[in-house]
């Protein structure tokens, strides 16, 4: 019996030495110290021995039990510590490694252009203001000298909004010009402001038409403002935005809310005015509409046209990057295709 215990001890201790994980350790515990484990069986068998034998064998067996239990405990702690070390090792961070590059976004080409345009005008003393996209017929048309049934309304295909019951007709503004009226209603001259914002047209979309796009409106009203001021301001703007070597020209145009009205063009920056595909062989690229604020428009907001004069202008924003980068489809701007957007 004693010999058996001696063998048990040698076997158990050498097995314990070889164990390197908690799973095996638990199996080892069950094998030797479990309810049906080898040592437990020996201890249970003590009853069959004589009193003499029971005393000596019992003492040895109990001592063995204590040895195995303390071995078990030590091993358990060692393995737990080892586990912790392993985990730390596995999750260690090498702070000297270069980091992953952070992907930074960029501004949409329209936003960039809007900011450029507005910053040119604010450097010339214009304030930047915004206005509502859902607008009254009155501001979008009526107050701008475009009464109901006037043929000039055909210049703007309009999205109407719940016209019934409102008493006044509502629409999605077709241009930023209504802000001319809103600005003048709120302030007395001098007025000098630009208005960036979205406008809407009830049109089928194609490469050159979108139902939504951006405009920047400009307005300056004071005593003694002349066409010379309009020309000087816009020509300077064109030089700042398109380059100092750009030429610009005015030609007559018609807009109901200005008199006289003009369209402004710059000489083509691709062919320097010689004629190419971009400028349809004319050498000139049209960039905006402008004019002297119509006396009737001034009267409507209680500005005396004999005292005050002013100029106004309005431009399409997408047209600028469209021309600059040779983009051939305006729909690309708002179709959220990253392959397009990432190029800017
Ligand atoms: N609102 C006009 C349009 O959308 C553009 C325009 C032309 C604005 C002449 C003006 C202006 O302020 O004076 O077609």
C-alpha cells in the first residue's frame, strides 16, 4: 500500500510538472483528487486496513493529499500569471509604429467655389446673407417686375408649392434675386450684400440642366451708384477668380428687374479668346447676368429712385468649376459618386 502511494506520488508530481494550461490542470485534479480520483480511492480504502496499518498508511496518504493540493494551488497561480503575461504580450502596443493615415474629407467643388466667390466679394465690402428656399410668388416674381401672366415668367420653369388655400402662392425659388427685395425691405441704403444659395427649376435633367443648383446674387444700392461701379466690381471679381490676365465684356441682355440689363462674359481661358470647343468658337464664356436695379423695384421697397441707384447681378455657381475643370455633365455634382468627388 505504501509503495502504491509512493508510485502515485511520483506519477502525480511528474504529470503536474508537465501541465501548461488550466484545462489540463483541471483534468489532473479530477484524476487524482476528484471524487473518483486515485488518491480519494486510496483514502476510502483505508477502512479495510488494520488499525496499525491504517495509522501509518493514513498519515502518508494525508500528507500526499496535502502535497498534491498545495502543488495544485501553486500550479493554478503560476498558470494564471502566465495567462496574464501572455495576454499582455499579445495585446502589446508598439507605440513607435507609424499610425494608420487618417482619411480626411474634402470640400465639395460647389462649396469651394461658393466660398471663393463670397470671399472675393466680402473683401470688397459686401456682406454675405442667406434667404429662404421656399419663397412667396411676390418675392420671386411680382416684386421683381414679373407680374402674373407676364411672358417673362417663362424664363423660369417653377416648382409650385401648395398653392391652394394659402391665399398667396408659394414656390421653390427659381433664383436668388428675391433676396434683393427682402434685403431692401429690411434695411435703408447703403446696401451691399451677396446671397449664396440653392435655387430650383422645374426641368427635365440632362447634361446641362439640373432641377437644383446654386446661385450667388449681388446687390449694391446707395446714392450715386453707376454702371461704372457695376463694371468695375464685376471685372475685378472676374480677374480675382479667373486670373489677372482675363478680359471681360458686357453685352445687352434682358431681365425684368434691371434697366439696363447685361450679360457678362470673360475671354476663354482655354484658347485665350481664339475660339475652341469650350467657348463654342466664340472666344467668350458667359458667366453672369447683371444690371442697374429697375426704378420700379426700388419704388416697391420705398427707396426713392431719384435719390438712390444700385446694381444687381446673379451667377450660376456650378458653371465655374464646370468650366475650370472641363466637366461635361452637371448631374455629376449631386449624384454623390465618390469617383467624381475624389478628383477635387
Ligand atoms: N436671377 C437671374 C436668373 O436666375 C440672374 C440675374 C440676372 C440676377 C440679372 C440679377 C441680375 O441680379 O441683375 O436668371
